[in-house]
C-alpha cells in the first residue's frame, strides 16, 4: 500500500476532467512504514483520508501535518526505535516527505487535495 498526494487547481477554460497538478508525491508504506508512523504521530486519517475530516484544500491540512511533525520531534524515542529495529532511516524519510508536503501546501494554499 502506498500514498500518493496531489495538489491541483481547476483552471478556467479546461474541461472538468483536465486539471493542472502543481505538486505530487508518493510514499511506499513497505519502504518507509509511513502508515505506522502516521498513526503514532496522530496524522494517519488526515494524511490518507483528508476529505473525511472536511479537509479539501491545502491550507486546511497544514496545521494537522505540522502537529504530526512536532509530535515526532518532541517524542523521538518511540519513533526512532523503529529506525533502530529496521535500520532504514524511515522516520527521517517520513518527516522529510511531510515537511515537503507542508511547504507545497503553503505555496499552493487554495489548491485542492487528492489522495490515492
């Protein structure tokens, strides 16, 4: 299972099925165990299913994602145990992806979020 995130806007003059995608990334749970880290950081649901929480635009998810990054930073022992156990550097990779996602959301705050 993986997570793909897209930030996009519908532009005037385009058909509804044509969108301009401005940002996208994909995380593989197998490689980074992103789901486990996201659950432990309290951001799994908003990260994977933002629409279920009324989050449809980039600006609306920023605080949730930042809270997850802050939680990891303030509680490193539990998270970095996963790194020691698996030796993958998975927490650092997860945090890197989320920080990039936050930066993109700040750059495109009115863009819609789509996840797969």
